[in-house]
């Protein structure tokens, strides 16, 4: 009787390891698919990863399939973080949801960038030379880094 329970425990452990390996492989495939879809739609995949958000049984073509839902973050203009989702049936892409980005998002981002120096506060208003201008030659998805300014008490 002890040998049978050991065999069952070993089979359960082997099944758990096999399922973990399968889910890891599907997750790697989902990262590749998210990267490919972002490149196809002109978006940037942030953090180069996806996260499992849902799993369920779903009827596909008369058969029940296990569907895994993954969430990831993308950027359209380099200064935003938008959510995307994809669903996988095994190693095949079953569905994709990307946010709608276009000219309205770009037009909404431009006034915010122009108003940035005025919104920083009175600490920066000391001299016009302290306000750094944005380089015009940078692509849309690059955010220029500025050095930190010391606090008033330091």
C-alpha cells in the first residue's frame, strides 16, 4: 500500500512539473507574440514581458480548450503606458486587444509637454537658462532625461 501511494504522489508531482513547463513555454510564446504584434502596429512593448491574468475553459470548434489571458503594457509615443491583452489557445494566438492610439493621443500629449516648465513650480522660475529645451531631432518614443534639481533645504 505504501508503494502505491508513493507512485501516486510521484505521478502527481510529475504532472505538476509537466504543467508548469507547458505554461512556461506558452508564456514565452505569448511574449514573442506580443512583441510581434507591437512591432506590427508600431508600438513599443514595455518591460518585455506579459503577465497571466486569466485562465478558463472555452469551447473552440466544438472542443473544450484551455484559454490563457495575458496582460502587458505598451507605449505609443514613449511617454505613456497603455494596457494590452492577448489570449492564447495552447501556443496559438486566439485574441488580441490593443488600445486605440492615433492623432488624438498625440495632440493631447503635445500641450502637456509644452505646459511642463510652467507646471513645475516657482523653484524653476529663477532663470530662463535653467529651463532646458527639448531637442527637436529625437524620435517620438524617446524621453529626454534631465538632471535632478536639488531640493530647497539641501
